[in-house]
C-alpha cells in the first residue's frame, strides 16, 4: 500500500511539474537583481493565466536561447537578435509583445572622461579610433549587433581594426562598470539600463558619460513557443499576450524597465534578422 501511495505521489508531482509554465529572460543585468524582479512577474502571470508559472534564470544569452529550444521554458524575454535565433530554432514560435520603447530602441556609446573623447554629436566621434572598446554580450542586440553595425557603417571597417583592444563584458551593467573604472575607454550599452542606473545613482557621471546615441531600431520582445496552445489549451497564447499587455503595475514594469507592453509579431524584427545575416551572426 505504501508503495502504491508513493508511486501515486510521484505521478501527481510529475504531472504538476509538466503543467508549470516557465519563462526566462536574457541576463542583460546583474543576475540577483533580475531574479528578485522576475519572480514577481511570475506571480503576476500565475494569477492571470491560472497555471503555475516559474521564472528560470540563465547565465548567458545563448543559455536563454538553448532553454527555449529545448522546451525548458515556453516563453522568453529576448533581445532582438536572440529572439530571431530562438524563432529560427523552434518553428511556429511567435513574438507576441514588446515594450513601448522597443519599437524605437537605442544604444548609447559611453566613454571614460580620461579617454578625452569628443562629446556626442550627429556621428560617432572620429577620435574613438585607437581607443579600447567593449561590447556587452556577444549576441546582444543593443550591446553588440547594432553598435557593430553602426561602427562598420560609419568607418567602413570592423571594430578590431579600429580599436586598440575589443572586449565583451557579458552584460550592460558590467559594461558601465568597466568603462567607469577605466578598464575600457568606450563601451556600447542598452539605453534603458544606462538611464535606470543613472536615475538610481549607480553611475558616477563625473567619470563616464554618453558620447553618442545610435539611430533607433527594434529590440526586446516576448517570444512564445508555437506548441503552447496544444499543451496548455486553445487560446493560451492569446491569454499570455493579453496578460502582458495588461501589465500596468509600475513595480512589475520596472523589472524590464518599460512603460508598458504593446503587441508585436515576427515581421517587426526583420531588420534585426537582416543585420544579423549581414554581420554573420546568424547561421
């Protein structure tokens, strides 16, 4: 009898786990901050969707894509490029929502004051050449893809031939810290992360500041796997989208940070896919 009860409990536990709806987010900031914030988002989605929801932290951008591909998560807060990568790997997947700011996103080029870079203007200052430079993560849209695109567009050459040293910090928070400390002269950073860090007093603008702002481009989005309706019930994708569009709590929106969410679809990210192909970052 005890054996039967134990087996029954295992089956019930396994079924409950299988029904859990999981999501992740690219680790574009300090991981501890992300976990604290996205756990609150998980509780909100659980209330809205009527199923158990769990936030699954990952250590890298590529790990977020792998988790989505392997069905370890069914929903992800991706950057523009990682979203394109994930949807290519999981046919039928859809971009369903983006932040209000994501249709016109920007990268800020920041510089340490001791590097003597010109102040911001219409173009990236010419005397960035010969300085040290750090991107964010290698597959970050705002931390690598688009800044590299604009560097190549302006100077007609790849970054490694323009700068004395090129690095990859791994995330935007780290980029800011490396440039502020003088480890690198210049860095490319997500404008939302920069603005939030300045507002919170986490940046010493006597040591580092913005020298150039890129033109706008589409970036972050929520992408859902194409098989969630079969798994969680007809219309589940629409329920997820509506829950995201109805997220108005400022504390929850600060997790991203965004003013709110608007509908999105795969076609919105064709410009990112085109640039990714051009730079050889999509295979």
